[in-house]
């Protein structure tokens, strides 16, 4: 019984006893190591000083190796003790205890994490080898009594290499999958590759157009970007920053429409706006264009859209009709002299810029309104008037600058017959730029018109749009619509280009700033840059590249996230129909990105306020126009319906200040003021009127009995007739009685006599 109690006591105190024994063992080992390596004790024993040098070196090496092994044993013992103590404190489960006992078996040390390798030595016993700590290694290195153990026990370098290789494999797994997919794609037939390409386009919200893809036709030879400068000139510094972006995306030249932004001189100097470019900064910009290898095609309107000139008193006599400054009269000699003066100043200024490539001049001639209506012009047909005027201007250009070719817009030619165009020989003087900005190009240029064009003109240009085509006062261009327009033009050029003897010259991506001189601003240039980048990168390649690594678009974007659809589950570019933006342009960094993102916020806020005003004014039963006209509503409801109004006004005022800050580096103060007045001020005015109506409805403290008086406007507009059963005198007397009753309710202190 006594032995049993002792056994139970020992079993319960096994951990304490084990710790005590381990402590004695450690103390003994450290003491032995100290005595064995201490020089003073070695001398006392008549140690190495009395032994020959060769034997002493061998003894030192063996001693050094023993120290190293002992240090590893001590480190291993400490780790075992810590592991057992932690297991005891945490009261591990029975299963965990079994695992612990299995780990203490010599053959399971490698799996337990307490030892990594088990290497046999020349001694009969096996020693568990663990990597030495940094302090122990440095201590051994400083002793200088013998070399470090020559044979590696840790294989740590090899283990780290294995881990690095595994990590590298994990990081590159997706790339290997992509490479495999690309290799498989190369083995597919052309039709199968096109099917995969079209499927990916559909996922990205990009329209699929037959014949457009990696195996399709080549891109247009020339890719021009149109700068519309009329009435809102971007600062030259901003335009210069845009040039390398366009160069990277594949642009080859610029189509610059100056209008009143060109610095005219002499007797036509009044054509220039007061905020027009000066000659020095414009020359600097053109020199930068030459530096990037861009060609420049100036655009000078010479028939229609001459509002900026004909609106002025000194040039009003050249109008086709006195009340319309839109078109010039082609029958007046002064008109041709005026046009020649404009062209001379513009062309000569560009030719003076060293190394600037200029091969074409665009003379406009689109949308000529009211043509042939003045007394002089009525003597000829409209077709004859148009042909003669265009040929006269083109003849002047070709005689004065033989190397220049003349380009016109094509829309005025669409109504001409084949015989009219052939008889005038207009194909020898000009190259048409065929412009269509919607998706159905053949709707405006049907096959029969293509037939006429190919029989008259040896070559032609095409014109798409990246902004300014889907709404006169839009704030943000619909990227998907513009991209589809450009892709469909690629298909048309591939199909119809071969019918021209010299093919298509190229494609111009137009970006209108106003629909005409008198129109308000549409999308500003910085908000159109995302649309420009998508469309330009597409037409420069001949198709939209779905692989983000191969698309030039990503060369000009700085994104904080990985543009990889395989990791996110979403395509890197998502353009759904009627969508203004996507994550790519709302998060990445590029030229103009701050104002583009600001425009998205402003667009959302204005839409929210418009819904709010529509709800409280049109759909509310307490602040409708009827309530306001009759000054009849519930004060509690009025308070409820105006709580958000001051908040919205404050937010719009803050957005106005942000617009000034963001646009300061892009436009002058006049353009900034026009943008704020056009987009923000009208909504603030609506909110202020809403508050004023609320104040009016809150004034009464007493309200009349029903029925409320009939509004006089109903009678004035004959929307409400007199009561049919009353005579005219009785109806008037009845209205006077109702009005008198209403007057007494509004002024209760006035009682009848």
C-alpha cells in the first residue's frame, strides 16, 4: 500500500521531478564543458602545453567538435523542456498527449518540429542536429582555436532554396496558366481564335463586329486626333502633356480646329477671341508636336460654321442672309478675299515651324445652312453653288502651296448626284472626310453613296468621335458608344477601302467641344480622355486587345491593383451599354484623372438632386405648383420636404470650389466660369426657389375654406370656361362672391357691415 502511494505521488509530480533532473543534467554538462575548455584548468592538468603541436591541434579540433555537439544537445534539451511545460499548462487532451508521446520517439523528432534532420556519425550513438543560434555561431567563430565543423549538419541553404522555389511557383502559377492558354490558342484555328476573342469582348461589354479581331485587317495608316478649340481653349501646358500619351497610344497626327482661338493679325485681327492663344505659345506647341513626330492638319471653316466671323459687324455684310451669321455668301467677291486672308495666315504660320509635317489643310464646308437663299445665289442650283465655292477655295490653296492637299467634310456631297460631282471634277481638288458618329454607319452612307464616292474620289478619309457626339450638353462621354463607333469604322474601312484607287488615307477621331459657336459646352477635354484612350488604342491596333499585357492602354495608366481578370473574377475593362465609366478609369491615375473622377461625383450628385426636386415638387402633395399658387399647404409637411435642401446647396457650393481648383491647370477662368454656370448654378437656383416656395407656404397662420378660388390663368388661357348654366353676368357675380369670401378668410379682422 505504501509503495502504491509513493508511486502515485511520483506519478503526480513527474513533471517537477523531470524538471529537477533536467536542471542537474544541464548544470553538469555546462560545468564539464567549462572545465574542458578553460585554459587555466588545462594547464593545471599538464594539458596541451606538454603535448606536441601536431597532437595538440588534433585534440583542439576534437574538443571543438565536442563543444559544438554539446551546444546542440543543450539547445535541444531546452526546447524539449519548454514544449513539455507548455503542454502541461494547457492541459492537453488525451489525443494530444498521445501525439506528444509519439513525438518524443527519436524517429518522430523531424515531424514534431523539434529536430529537422537525423544524421548518423562515426560514433555508435545518433545525434539530433538542430541549426545553431546566431549567438552560438558567433561565439564559436571568435574562439579561433580550430576550424568550424567541416561537414554541414543543417542543409539550411538547400531548404531555403526549396522554399523559394515553391513560393516562386505559387506566384507564377497564374502566369503559367496564361502561357498555357496562349500556347493552346496558337494551336487553334483562325475561326476558333476569333470565337474566343469575341466571347471575351462580350464579357467586357465591348461590341463584336464581324471581321474585326487579331486576324483581321490592318489599322488605318493615319490616326488623327481632333482638337476642337472654339471658345474654350485648353492651356498649352496641358495639351503638351497630352501629346506623349497620344503618341504611346498610336496617334500619328492632329486635326486642329482653331476657329477664334488662332492669333489672327492685320485687318482680320478681330476674329481672334480675347482669350485666344498668342503666337509664341502656339509656336511652342507646334514645335512640341514636331518633336513627337506628329503631322498637323489645320481646320479652317470656309463656308458654313463661320459664326465666329459673321457675328461681327465688320463682316456681317458677307452673310448669306442678314439675320443668320451661320454661312457666308459664295457669290460675293469679298467672301473669297476674306477666306484667302484667313487661310494665308494659318497656313504660313504652320509652315514657319521647323520640322513640322503638314501635308493637308482642312477647309470644313459642312452643314452649310440657308445656302442659295440670297438674291445673288438664287440664280444657281445649290449643288452648283457648293461645287464652285469649294473648287475656288481649293484652287487657291493648290496654286499657293503646291504640296498641300485639301480636305472637306462630306455631308454636303451626300445629296449630290454622280453626274454633278463628275461634271465639276471635284475629285481632282479635294479629299472627302466621311464623318458618321453613330454605330450604324451605313444608315448615313449607304452602299449606293459609297459607289458614287469611289467613282469620283481616288481616296478618302474617315471620321469617328471620342466625345461631343451623343448630346449637346453632356458632361461625360459614353465610352462604350464611342468605342463601338470606332470599331465599326474599322470594319467599314476594311470593306470599302479597296474600292478607292488609293485606299483610305486614315481615320480622324473627333472630339467636339461645342456643337457650334453659339452652343454651350459639351464634354470638356479632360473628361473625354478615357474615351480617347480606349478608342485610340483600338484603332491604332486595328482591333481591341483583350489581353491587358498587350494593350497599349495600360501603358499610360497607373493602377494600384493587378489588372488580371483571373484573380478578380472580373474583366480588367468593363464597358456595359450606356455606362459612363468603370473601375479602370475611376481608380487608376492618368492625365486628367482628377477632373474625370470629379465629373463622376458631380454627375451623381446632380442626378440625386434632380430626383429629390422631382419628388418634392412634382410627386409631392404639399409643395406642388398648385400648393404654391394658392399658398395652401401643411407647415409640418413643408418642413419635412425642405430638410435636405440647404445640405444640397452647401454640397454644390463645395463642388464649385473643387471645379475651380481642378480646372485651374487646364482652362482659363472664363471656361471655368462657363462650366460652373452651365452645370452647377442652375441646380442651385432650383434649390433656392424650392426654399423660397417653402417660406411662402409657411407664412399663413389661417387658411380659407374650400373650395379654393379658380386660378385666373385658367380663364386667361381659355382652359376653363364659364359655368354653362349661368349667364355671363351671373358667372362674374359668382366669381366676385367667391373672391370676397376668400379675402375675408385671409383678413379675419375685416367683417362685413
